[in-house]
C-alpha cells in the first residue's frame, strides 16, 4: 500500500533525524544494501547504511524541499537543493522493513524503478 510505504519511510527518517540508531537499524533488514549513484558507492548491512546515510545528511549544505512518493512496496525520497541539485533515493520494503536503497540522479529513472518493484 502506498500510504504504508510513505509511513515506513517517515518513521525511518524520524529515527535518523533523532539520532536514534537502534530504532533506525531496527526498521531495516539485516542484509539491507544501499547502492549509490555510481557502482563504487555501496553500503551493506543496517549499521553501515544508517551510519553513512546520517553522515550524508549531515554533509548537505541545504535542502530546499523533499518529496515522498509512495508505491506499493517502495517509496522515493527526493531531495532538492537550492542550487538545483537533486537526488532520488528509492527505498524498497518487505515485511515492514527496508530491504534496499538505490540512488538515482533522474526523477524519471527513480519513479520507474519504484513502480517496477513487486
């Protein structure tokens, strides 16, 4: 359900924002993988993904807007910077947990990927 996907992602983001590593890792599958926009950017395991996502968030100079776009078993987190830079993270869910994150530079590619997850 699209709403459930958005709510799962909101809960995870709240844990990240609060610095609650235990809660953030508990919402992820133990073997979760985060694939960055290039092939050399890969994080494996809940602890590494949470740590690196938190660091990436802290390095952002500014965020002008975010969007959450729900799909049946996925959600897209779109971050927009004031200078026009954008990143689109596709979160995939299974049994109420995040099982993968994949980054896209283009909105169309992220939406297509999220829509094709069954």
